[in-house]
C-alpha cells in the first residue's frame, strides 16, 4: 500500500523575505561608499602577486627557518614574555583605578539630584567635563602616549604601563558607564530614595545585573592590553615587542620566528583564560 504524495504549495511572493529589497539596497550602498574609500587609501592588493613582491616575500619567509632555540635566548624570551604580561596587567589595573570612579560619576542612575527629576546643572556640567576628559584619553592611541612617556621617563616598561593606563582608562570608563546606564535603574533609584548611599545603591542595585558584562569586557580589554604591550615595545617600552624590533634590525629571522610563535601562544592562552572565566560567570 503506497501513501499518496503530499502536495506542496508553490512558493509565492508571500513566502519570500520581505526585507530583501532593503538588504540589497544596503549592500549596494556599502559597496558604493567602500569603493572611493579603497581608492583614497591606495589599496592595491594585486601588487602582492607581482614577481618582485613574491620573490621578496619568499626570501623574507625563508629567513624565519629554523626558529632560534638557544638556551640563553629562550631564557630571555621567557623573561620578556613575563614582562609583557606584567606590563599589560599593571596598565589595566591603573586603567581600572581611573575608569571605575569615572564610570560611577557618569552613571545617571547614581545621581542623587536626578532621583526627584532632572539632574541639577552643576552635576550635569561636571559629568560633561568628565566625559570629555575620557574622550581625550581614549582618542590618543597608546602608541602616541608611549612615545611621550619614553621621552619623560626613559626607555622601559614604565612608559608602556602609563600608556596603557591612560588609553584603556578612557575606553573602560566610557563603556562601563554605558553598561551601567543600560541596566534597569529602578532598584538603584529606590535605594537612593530610601536613604542609601551611592556605593550601596551601586553594589545592590546596578552591580548584580551588570557584573557579567563588566567582567567580560574587562577580560577582553586585558587581551587587548597584552597585544598593545607588544606593539609598544617597538617604541622602547620593553617586552617582546622591543626584542622583535631588535631581532628584525639585526636580520635574525630565526629569533623573530621564535618570538612571534611565543606571542601567538601568549595571545591564545589569554583568549582561553578569558573564555574559561566567561563560562564560569555564566
């Protein structure tokens, strides 16, 4: 006994994606805007496939093999790797010292004057000035800050720590304030109306709901700080970056290969640690 075939309804206009016109239009607009940007940036990837470029790339890659494995060199790599992690961690800690108070001051839900209505003029002006100061800090790249501090305090990790602290402090302060602002403010305002202090209102009103997102973003910024600390080494801030710069100037391709492999492993470990921490928080 055979079953009758099930009839399928023909695809009609009502079964199509109703927003496909808008998506195609947005894609076309993006392509129209991207083309002049690529032209102004002089983006010419086809030059990589030219004979001279391929030959130069092959010679440069051949210098990386074999990686350097000398005992003294590996001991130096371990020391500079630890220095890189220490630079990133210390810079982030100083950034938190700057960002946490700033974000609490910028959060409207923690303003006593705004509980009963609109915020008073003086607190509103103070928040505007503080928001502008954070914008200035994060608008200057950490590489530029490092160049400034190398002139002031000399070569070494101190310049890198201060550079990371200022730039990341501006970033963390802004994002922390946005995370806290997006949290439901009713419990916090209720605590303030019943006589609680700002820190109590923050600890029991905003923090429980915002903690996972705050920690997740902080760990992500720690990963970014590790990558930045390597880049800062090229301007004399110490760590793996400074050793990579020195080895490249000496045309020691094997040493550069070892340093790059260690850096890739370091970033992978940081990514794994952040994933485990996020899973633990969830």
